[in-house]
């Protein structure tokens, strides 16, 4: 009986903590076009850091996405000798520090696909990467089906994916799923459909191990090939859609 009461207390405490948070920003993609007050559309192949620093193959355009039935649809295509896709960010427009950050999305599939929902430190233009920090809430690569990757990049890890976890979800390619980050001044918890998949909580927090004491902005994109998504790409899979239902921030 005592154990049951303790569990009930913990449950009520957790619920109370959750209800203290308020929805401070949401993007439901209800318009006909992206809201330019919130989003930047990045164009090109990432030059002078070509391939966006990862030897990716795609050219980002402003024509590979649409808003349809309250959802953002990013379409990766093979057009002749080139691959095209979309990358959008909220840099200098919507930046946040601490809270719960989540997106509901449906993944594309196929060898060479690399969709992501992630965040970069707002000071990246001043200090560069990885000193700015990077938070990968969702990464998925078609060559490793059923796996969801959650990763943090810091100066201490030299940009390498050492602070990371990949988790098997046999049905992750089916339908929509929620990918979330719970970020406080002390730690980060990553979730897929409310399942805790990874916690990052370094004991020694300094600018090299914990650059997460500043605002970060969102990035949504679908890369093709590259160091992580490739190198091989199955041209027979295209076109592929990465569909995002919403993005929400609770604080």
C-alpha cells in the first residue's frame, strides 16, 4: 500500500510539473505558404562549405515544399543529374532556451534519405560549429530502417557523434510520430511518442561540454546522401515526402 501511495504521489507530481508549462509557440502550417515571419528558406548546396559540411548531394530550393491540409510537405526529388530538396530554419526569428520542443512527423523511406528535425545555437555566426552546439531531436537514415537517432554535438566531442543514441522502433515508418526534447538548465531528455530514449547530463558543464545555456533555433530539412545518409543513394526511391504536422514549444 505504501509503495502504491508513493507511485501515486510521483505521478501527481510529474503531472503537476507538466501542467505548469504553457504552449508559447506553435507552427501548424495552416497557410498557403510558409510564414516568413517565422521561417527562412535556405537555398543552394551549402557553398563555400559545399555539401553542407557533410558531402550531401542535394540542392536546396524554394520549390521542393508545399503546405497541404495543415502540414508541411518536403519532397526530395531526382531531377536529371541532380537531387533537390528543402531546408528551412527559424534563425533570428524564433529562438528558444529551455522547455519542451516537439514535432509530429511522418518519415520518408529509402536508401540515401536523411530527414531531420534539429536545433543550432543562436551564436553560430560568431563562434562557429560545433562550439555553438547542435541538438538533433530527430534524425533518420533510410539505410538503417526502424532506427531513430538522437544526438548532441559540442566542442568537447569535436563535432563527432559521441553523445548519441539510436533506438529501434519497428513501426517508425508507419504513420505520424512525435519527436520531442525536454531541455532544462541541468539536462536534456529525448522522447519518441513519449518513450524516453536518451538523456544527456554531463557532470562537468562548461562552454565546451554544455553550450546549451543560450537560445537555439529550429531546422527542418531532408538531406540526400552524405557522410551519414549515404554515401550510396537509391535513385529508384524518388520522389520521397517528409511530412511535418506541427512544431510546438512549451515553457
